[in-house]
C-alpha cells in the first residue's frame, strides 16, 4: 500500500510544510511592497507578516534600515532549520544538500570579513544562523590568524560531506589569494554536492530531481555565458561545469558554440525564458537571462507544491519558494536605498 506508507512517512512533515507555505507572502502583497513609497511603509507592511517576529528582535517598527536585511535573513534561517528538523530521518542529508547554499554563504561571508580586517560584530547580523556554520562557529573561526586557518577550523568541525568542499576552497584561495576564487570554488563544490544528491533523489521523486537538475543547468549556463563574454575556451571552461543536469556536456558545448544567446536558447527548450530574452535584446544584459531561468525554476516549484501531496516534493518545493521570497524582499528593500528603476524591480520580483 504505497499510499499508506507515503502517509505515514510524509504526513507530519507535509502538514508542517503546508502551514509554512500558508505564511509565504503572496504575489499581490509582494507587488504592493515593491510600490511602497519608502522604507517606513515597507517595514509597516512586513510587520503584518511572519517577519514580524524577527523584526522585533532588531527593533520592531523602529528597526533601522540596515537591520531589515538581518531580520529577513534570520527568518530564512529559522525556516530552513525547521524544514530540516521535520524532514524524515533518512532524507535529512538530501535536504541539507539542497539548502547548503546558506552554509557556503556564511563561509564566504567569513572569508570576506577577514580579508577586509573586519570584526565579527560587523557581520554578525548578516550571518544565516543555521547549520554547522552558524554564528557561534563563525565567531570562533574569526579568532584565527588567517583566512586559511579560519577555513581549516571550519573544516575540522564540518560534517563529512563538507570537508572536501572546504579543502578545495582553501586550495583555490592559496593559489590566487582571492576571496572571489574561494567563492567560485565553493559554488562549484556546492553544485557537485547537489548533483550527488540528485542521483539518490531520482529514486525518490523524479519531479524533484528534475527541478534540481534544472538548477544545475542554470549554474552551467551562467558559467558558459560568463566564459563566452570573457573569451574563455570551452575546454578550459569545462572544469567549472557540473554534470548531472538535464543538459549533458555535448549540449553544453553546443550552447557555448551557438552564434548568439537567442540561438542558444532555441536549442535549450528546458527553460521558457521568452520574456527575458526580449529584455536581453533591448540592452544585451546577461542578468535578464539568469533571472528568467531562476523564475522558471520557481514556477516549477510552485506547481509541485500545489499538485503534490504526501511526498518529498512538497519539502523541496518549499525551499525554492522561500528562497525566491527572500530574494524578492531583499531586492525591494534594496530598491528603497539604491537607484533601481521600477522596471528593474518589476523584472526581479516577477
């Protein structure tokens, strides 16, 4: 009785995820926030959502503009921690691989702070306080004398699956003495971890595996777009690409060799980014392409959450929808401080 087994395994976790989903901010509310007249109006609107709890910790309705980002990040940390906690035991590591983005974010944040001779207090509010590299771990790492020793400390306390990734990051930093090189290497390692998880997830839920494989494809396509713009040959670029997506190396090579971006996506039917391509044709900015692919993955996740019950899909779909919400809120908050046009904001939150 597969249905009964599914109910036993996912009944509790899916009920909790559905409750978490109900607290996501709807499309109309996001658009109203984007049109808010200033940071004070945005804060008032966010105070009516589940972000109120984390905002209270940073000053409530009197929260400083600089602390709003910290409150949003804290909400993300709490939801990710809750999601891992309610995931069935035998699939927790797979979920951790999917949410590892925030673990690596904290590592890079640490390295950049040490590179700039910053104190822990200067980055404390930006840390996603979750997982093996939480605030306490980052605080201890920042006591070390160098970036290499700080990363080595994190590797010593990291779960086994992270140790190789951090060691590769250390080697990249040693070679180039650049936090950008560290960032790029950790991003590559994160997608390798995701590709490894996908192999197991395909046996659990093919629809989830497809979403994750498209995420890998998006990473690879962005690498190709950047590589083409910088004149890097495909053979040299291959080392930065990750196998395991929907597009194999032959198709990625064809994408690299396409005569134009428009021609490239005529042969990549996995992503529907026609609107983003139209925007790209106007100003030739590659960011339109990346936004379009991310939005396509978000749409697939929303469909999973609506149509799948008592399944692993519900858990993973929520991860992508929450990530999208956080990104949109940070864009909106940033638009109140920086000169983003209404059209740019509208595209980023679509």
